C-alpha cells in the first residue's frame, strides 16, 4: 500500500469518527523527518504485534476508581517513575500513576536535548497500600503529597507533622489539567525510613518510615509495599530510537512553543484530552506487551489538588 493511500484511509477513518478537529495531529512528517507512531497507533487501533485487551473504554478509569473506593484497603495499583540509566533506590521519592508520569515527561523532560535529568526509561511498580485507622478516621486514604528532594521530605511542613499523627502514610496530589490534559494525573509520595533526612544524612538515623519489611504487619510504620513490575525505555514508547544522536543534529523530540515534535509524533498536542488519553492507551499497550502482569485497578481517587487550576 502506498503512503499516499495509507494517509487517505487514515483521513477517512478520522472523518467517519469525528476526530479530525479533536486530534490536532497529522500523519505527515516534515522533510528529512522520520515518522514513528501513526494516528492508528495513537488511536489505539489493534496492532498485529500487540494482541491486547481494549484499553480505550473511556468510562473504565472512573468505574474502576469507584470500585476501589467501595471497600476498605489494602489497595493494590501500579505506579510509575521516570528515571535515567543509573540504578538507585526508589524509596523516599515521588512516583505517579501513568497519567501523572506522562504529564511530568511532557511538561518537564522531553522538551530538552538531552532530555532533562538524563531520563531514558519509565519504571513500573506494583504498590500495595494500607491506610492507617487514624487516617481512615478522617474519611481519607491518602495524606497530602510530601515533596521529596534527595530523599528528604521538604514540605509542606504539615505533612511531616501528619506522619506523627497518622503514621507514615502515602500522600498524593493532582497537577494542573490545564497545563497538560492527562485525565486523573496523580503524583504520590512514599515515605521510607528517615523521610526527614536527605540520602547523605540517613546513615545512623533511627527515624521510622512507612515501607514495610518482609512479613511485617500493617501499622503506622508499615503502610505500603512495592514490587518491581517492569520497565520500558522512552525509545520503545515513542519509536524515536537513538534520540541523543538525533537531537544533536537538531531534531526536537517535543517543542513547547509549537506543541509538536520531530522524529516522533508521540508528543504532538498536550492540551487535548482525547489525544492525551490515546497517548496513555499506547503506553499501557507497550507496558503490557513488554512487561506483562495483571491489569490492576486504579488507585483510590486523590482528594488533593485541583486539576482545573
């Protein structure tokens, strides 16, 4: 099939489904630019190499979140962390749901060459979390987000006070939907041992934390467990292989001013909810294809942050 015919069929599909104006995407590439993900892929159409369940039911996230809030914990869900090639601990850090990590990558990372902080991959963890009775008494399952920097909770100060009151519980917050239109984007904080100390200050510190030791019962000092559940690279996600070499030649993976990229169209358009939903759907497909694992419910909805701010 010629490329012209393929483009024509893609356009007819979009017209038939009323998506032309909503997508804000084109399947054309600039001269000397390499196309990667097609509109078909961003739409989440079945791929011959990815025979997966339908991830695109728009009501699925909301229904799952209602179910997860219907019963008491523990709660089990996936979280994600953008990371460079170095291997270091993922305790006393902030992580996110899939929408949250894509929000972070889109807002902070992929608009730079090299990518900010040298980010090359997304790690996935299976989290099992149990709110303490003291926290559940407030009719919440999360505390406010603790902002971790170099392993230390840098604030807000009430969070550190809450650790003494409610236990070392998981916190959350939702970033601005107006900045990047990822539905239910949420960040989490996972306090481990000595959450008030930086990595350099933790040696000799006896302060408790919330990460459970093997076999430890739920308590104010055992509120969450994590299990590594696979990783993918940004190259695998976007098909923009050898990014470092390409960006040195002037290719921009994503340009904030134009809201587009070169070498990949994966990051085109960050203010359109439907496009962001499809981008998330594709990321889920790549994780499922490369890492497997069960499909878990979403975490309980975060009560903090205003996604419309």
